């Protein structure tokens, strides 16, 4: 079925006031019946004079539409959050913090932190390994090659596969769904550990001819790009190629070049979670995407954002 159009004009009409924005958020989160996020009780009292505030008669705890969501402890109006969720959920390649701030009427640094929190929600929604009858695996170096020295000549960077560039492993299921994660090298140990992390149950793996993938034999089919072999058909009718994974790599390049221009190693995994969500949820209605993001329990704090990232596997 074709997706229902839900435009920026629609989200603007539904968030003209803070009360209307709270009503939209409550409808997305709870539907017709408000429930306590702590005990699940539905015997709820509305606190007079405090829009969006409630008290659960079961556990006697107060809560609001923000409680237990990524919006908790945020000072931004709900209207800003709802518009930000729409803008980020609907963008095919993401949106920069500068443009997001301009459209929401907030400072760039506010928009930057807001977008980071929403990306954390996206990453949580695609944190489970993907299953699939056929799963393609491929790697790509994120970022541009080292620049030449001023005036021309070699950069002085060591030669090899992607020197000084982050390496990304992509698992793309032909049933739909993508997972991307950083890896330390093209070694068998690094790739095998990453495959366990991002792939659940798979009948067949499709890769290129990189020797590190041999641990997947005999459940593996491969193509040899160095021999100009990019696709073939097996005796059982399986099309062997890694075009789906390479399509995700193309989106990553476009996201970097066209939107963000540069992504640091520290935050690369968050952007990979962003892209994995977009490709995995691309056929889902935008309101359903907003609902899923709003209900994700993962909440990024400022301390968590600036913390030292974990070591790359």
C-alpha cells in the first residue's frame, strides 16, 4: 500500500500551540488511554492547571508525557520536539544541525544536542541483530582519503587499505533491514566478532572475495570484484551480489558529502545507527516512525554524549 502523506504543513498545524503539541505527543504514545509508565495502571488523575501532568492512583507517582521518554529533563517545548522528530524521521539522508536550528528557531548548539538525542533513539530501535534468508556483508572506509600536501605530492600517510580512515561493516538483509558498525580492521577476528553483533539468523551470506569471510563457509556465496565479477546466479537461482550493502554505502557517502560534510570517529556509530534506522524503516509511515522514536527508552545525556567512546572491536 502507498504511504499516507503527512507533510510539514500537517505537523505545523498540529503543533501551533503547546497544548496541541502535548495532545499530539500523548496520542502518539498512549492512544486513547493514558497509562502510567511505572506500573502500567490506567487509573489516572489529571493535575489541574498543569497541562500534560498526571498522577497515577495505583502507585501514587506523578508523570508527564516527557517521563520515561527521550524528552525527559529537556527544557525544550514539546512543539519543538514534535517538529524535530518529523524533520529527522522524514529526511532520507539526515539533516544538519544548522538547518535544523533554522527550521525550529533554536540555536545551532541546541539543535545539535537535540539531533544527537534523536539519533540515540534511532540507534536503539536498530540495536537488535537482523535476521534474513539472504544477508549481504561488505565493508567500506568512511571519510575521504588523506589529502595531499600543500603544493601537491603525497600526504605522507602510510599506504594500505584505508589508512587513518574508520572502517565500517554493513550487513544488509534482502528481506529489509540494515545494520552498520565500525570495525578495527579487515581481519577475520574483527569481522567475525562484528557479524555476531549485527546478524541474527541467516540462511545464506553473500560477500565479496575477501579471505576474512571464509569463516562463514559453507553458508556463503561470493563474487570476485577483482576479476570483474559483480553478479552471478547459482544453480539454485540465487542472485549473488552485494549491491544492497553497497547501496547503503552510497547513502553513507551522500550523507557525509551532502549533509554533514565531516563525521568524527567519536560519533560515527551514532550516524551509522541513524542511517541503519532510515534504511530499515523507510517503508513505515512517518507517524509510526515518530511514535517508535518517542517511545524508545534510550535517553542520551550531555555527560553520555561527551564521554569517551568505547574501543572499536
